[in-house]
C-alpha cells in the first residue's frame, strides 16, 4: 500500500529509511536542515559541505558487513557507485594475521564479510545522489523543523500528523500518514512528546569516553605502510583506530577516557595528536610526514551516550503514525561502529511493518518489538564493554591498584586464551568476525563447546609456546606516554 511519508533528516538514518521504503512504492519527502551537498567530487564534499546537524560528520567511520549486505542485496547499483567514488572494501581475507594467510581457504559467506570504508562525507554524498533519483522520493534542504503536529487521542497517546517548520524563511506545514524521525542525536521530537504528556520513555548512560579524529592523505606515489603492529588497540588510558578511506585518504581516531583530563586537554593540539600517533607502532608509519600529510584539524566529539528511547509504553500505549530511526531511537558508542548498521536494520524492519499492518497501534507495537528483538543483544553488549572500559581506565590511573587473582586469571584468559586462539585458528577468527559484523549475536561463538575447547587449549599451551602468535606491543605504558607528552601526573 502506497503512503505519503515524511522523514525528518537526510543523513545516514534518513537515507537508509528512503532506501528501505522507496521500493515499496511509498511517496517520501525527506526534510533536511542543512544545505544540499556540493555538486562536485568527494574532496569538495569533505572540505566544503556544511552539516551543522551532524556533529560527527568528519570523524572516522567504517561500515560493517551488516550495512554493506543490506545495500548489496537491495540496491546493488548503489554499492557500485560507492566503489566508483573511491570507497573501499576490506574483506575477511584482507584481515587475516600472517599465521593464517598461507593456509586460508575461502568459505561461502567470506566474500560478504567486508568492511566498507570511506570518509563519511563521501558515503553520504553518493547515497544522497542515489536516493534523489529513486521514484517517489524528494529531498528538501534548508528546512528547520520546529515541531511535530500532534493530535491528542486518549490519555498519554497522540497521533503525529506531520511537522511544522520553516523553509526559505517562510513557515510551512508538511502532513503525511507516517512521520519518521531520523534527525539524529539532536532531535527534539522526543522532548516535545514528553512535554505533551505522551507515553514515551528513555534509558541512558554515559559511555565514559571522548573522541579525537584527524584526517590525512598519502603523499603521491607513497604506498600504504605495511606493519605487523595492529592499526587498532586499547591501552586502557587511550584507544586508537586507523581508518583507510577513499581516494588516498585515511583518518586516525584517538579515544580518551573522560577521567584522563590531561591527555584530553593536550590531544586537541595537532602537534600533540601527531606525537601520540608517532608513539603507537600501528599508527606511526601512517602519520609519518614522509608518507602522509594532514588535511584537517583535530576534530573532537564528546557527550557520548548509550541511549534507547521508547515510544510504546509497557501498557501498549503508543505514539501513532510516528517512528524513530537511527540515533533518534538508539544511540551507542561510535567505538563499535554499529550506529549506521543499527539505522539500516531499523529501516528494514520498519519497511516490513508498514507492509504487514495498517492499524497505527499495531504498527507501533510491532516495530518496537522487532527492533528490540533484533538489536537489544548488541546494545547490552556494548554497554557492558563501556562499563568495563571505564573500570580499566580508573585502574590505569591508580598506582596502588593490584588486581586480584580472579581478575588476573580473567584478563589472562582474554589476552592469552581468546585473542591468541582467534589469531591461530581460521574457524575461530571467522566466528569472531561474524560477531563483529553483526551477522551473529554477540558472544554466541564463545558459547559453542568446540570453540571454547579450542580457546582453553590455546590458553593451556602458555605464552612461551604461543610467543609467535602475539602481536608487537601496542604502545607505551601510561606513565611513559604522559612523560613523552610533557603531561604531569594528576
């Protein structure tokens, strides 16, 4: 059944919503607060596209296999256009450690277990151009949405009939059968519903970390560095990640726990950021001035929260004709790279719900249930990891901290059992990567007896016999890092 649908926002969530709904014949209008993208190439988009509504636009992004597969299966032409624009695919075979490369034999599904990497501006630019050509879809830029058009129903329940706002300085109303909030972390729709007395709810907690990103471009004729040191790592007092991008570009993100005030204050300075990169073996050759040049300042991002909003009460009362997608519904720590995949999965679920049911209340409850069934396990897993990271960061700052025997055994099992087993067994690595890519539920692979037996066996062999499987040191300890940066101990 074809319907008129409003989508607030034309970022990743809004574009994924259009990709999911347009093939069903719906008429969609995407209302975007920012200006339309430049009409030229990805470099112009990166440097010139003003996106006030997307605070993390110029932070590092990698798009998991879950998102790539949705694009490949439903819009293969879009995937071709992304690759033509310079986006890259890093496949399972590309991620193998040296110990597994020689004997690797591809299995069905390996070819789809790929990370799609690019600057986010490049991804959005290509996606938006593609979406604008879909039948029944229009994108209106420079729209300031001031609020939802609410029609009261029974107590605690409203129907959303559309939105009101301004375009070109003139007041305007847009009405539709369905309104979708894809405005992201800064959306005001939830607050408006809450103030009106709607039966909405929210749970949230801080992620305990801040992000700092800088973009670089390889110098002409310089190959990508080859290093045995990993491009990602966690030193407790700092996390780091290298993100190959499009058209010879790449970015580096340094994530610093909130409690590390000295590092946070210093790392925003480009010279300090680059010095930190030089102290981390997995990043040093990439950021070396002989190999690459910076093409951006250091971008910071804070106020990172895990947040899940509900628009259906425990009694089943729902906001009718209204759905939230992306960060408007569920926010997570960008560290895990799952936010864009969450938005794509939610959009696909919504498309199925709108096809299956016509009653607004049934639609709202189906959407709420199916999103929870699909994504709660990943959300809870990420929150658990965030809490553990906060504890590790606090311990790293405490010179008197002495782990208990149980804590030492648990950490040894992870470092000397799980991680070494994954680096030495292709079947374990494949299972772990399916977890990473949101193909399988988190931790499911570790619950399989044959996998656990391999991990325990690897752990039992001991560090000496497994010595060849350990990666090089990730970087200096906290005290050495602070000393190198000239930061006094707190």
